[in-house]
């Protein structure tokens, strides 16, 4: 078999795999519509936030949470061994806000990751069955966040996966963050619609307290990261998971300010993926690998003098398919990014992502930031 035949076989197969993901999975998101369940709408909710050295962010977050329009909810802030005055600040805020419940962690038990232990304590202390999670560096887009997430529950629902975009700022780094965040959302939300949920983001995630108490973080309580996606990966299934993509239910997050912080964050996220179920690793890996191969084949065709016109036609079909669905998904999720720059962002991501993945794969110890 000639080298050129091998080249075209791999090229066409990789493109076919990409098109399969685009139209079997990703195209479900732009067409998705949520039907609210009014029977669960009035269920009391416990908002749980684990925070460490976030004194500068907590007052604004708490004010926004208290402003939520929902009949019955409590706010539980777990102060995870902070050294920035968070304890005194939170104690002063509690005096004025009876809905605010505080837990101060001063010592971390052996064998526990700090954030997981904080969440464990917060969820155990919750009075309500519906647990709603976010982080201290996030803010609800509207005062309807709690209600929109809560009304997504059905009788059989244990998990509701939300969406949390990053704040739009100037610069190429922010555009890469917007691209990567949207791509991740397109994947985990589409897979959930297809009834194959594999992850959620702790910045905007809800589940039942009874489900958490049954399983806890058993098996990964010491790992850095994964308090959200590993728990969802282990216990979400085709029957018990819904998504909530209403823009009123979005949580806006603060993006990383430089490439070093972003790189560390991505290494942490990808390192957790090593613990996903094998079938989810295979699905995600096949999509990422086939995407990378398509771009590699473009450069090989140029270097080896293969039919450039046919190569560009194949690349064009794959790219147009992806960009149309990606743009429609972004509009659906109200993501503000430079869609005109998608070809360049897509190429940069496919060059950058394997490096991050390799570091995450071989890293023995992952830093939080």
C-alpha cells in the first residue's frame, strides 16, 4: 500500500469521525429546548460555596445570591482555611443575613483535598434536598439562576448540568478561553442531551443531597480537582441527568489573566480526565485525536506535494460543518466571542491542546493555581 493511499485513508476517516460527532452529537445543542417542571419549582434549595482566601469576592457574590428571586433557599459558605480575613468578614455578613450559614474549616483531615472536604461539610449541613453549587469567583447573570436550575429537576432527576461562561475581556488569551469553554460546553451538554452524560462544571451544577450522601467523593477525595466532573462522571446516567442552558441561569466566571495561570488550570482539568470512565475517555479522545489529525494532514499534504485542492475541499467540509454548529451553539448559549476568528482559534487550540494533555498525562502532582 502506497504512502499516498495511507494518507488519504487516514485523512478521510478522521474527517468522517469529526462529521459524525458534529451531526450525531453537537448539532443537538442548538436545537435543544428545556421544558420547566413546575412541580419541583418550589422545592427548597441549598446553595453551597467552598471558598479559600476569597475575601475580596465574597461580599459581591453573597449580595447577588441573596438577591435571587426564589421562595425558599439558604446560602452555605464554607471557609476553607483562609488566611485573608475571610472568617471575620463572613461573620460580620452573617449578622445582617439570616439566610447565610457559615462553616469555618481550620484543619484538613489526612487523605482529603481541601475543596472536597469543604464541600462535604457544606452539603452535610444543608437543610434541603436540592444542592446548587458555584464558586466564589462567579456571579449569577440574573436573579433567576436558582429558579431556572431548580425547575429543571424532574421526579427522576438527580443531576442538572448548567453552563458557566467566562467574562469577556480584550486580548487573544480571552478569545482562546472563550473558545475552549464553549467547545467544552458543546461536548458535555450535547452528550448529556444524547443521554450519555460524562461531566459537569462545579461553577454551575445541581444535584440531590441524598445522591451525594450515598456516594460522597469516595475514591477520589484526595485528588486535586474533580469535585464536579468526577462526581458527575461516576454517578450521572442516561435517566437521571438534565441540562439547563437558559441564559438567565448562567454563572459568569472570572477568566485567568495570563497564559501561565491558564496553562496550569487546563493541566488540572485534563489530569482529572484520566479518571473518567473508559468509554468516556474513548469518546472524548477519539474526537480530539481525529480533530488534530485533520490539521496535521493539511500540513503533510503541503510538505509532501499531495493534491492540495482535494485536501482543502476535505478541510473545508469539516471546518464549515464545525463552525456552523459551533456558532449556532454559541449563539444559543449567548457566548460573546469573535466567531469570525474560528479558523485561527481552532488551529491554535489543536496545536496547544496536545501539549497541555501530555503534561497532564505525565504529571504526578497537579497544582491548583
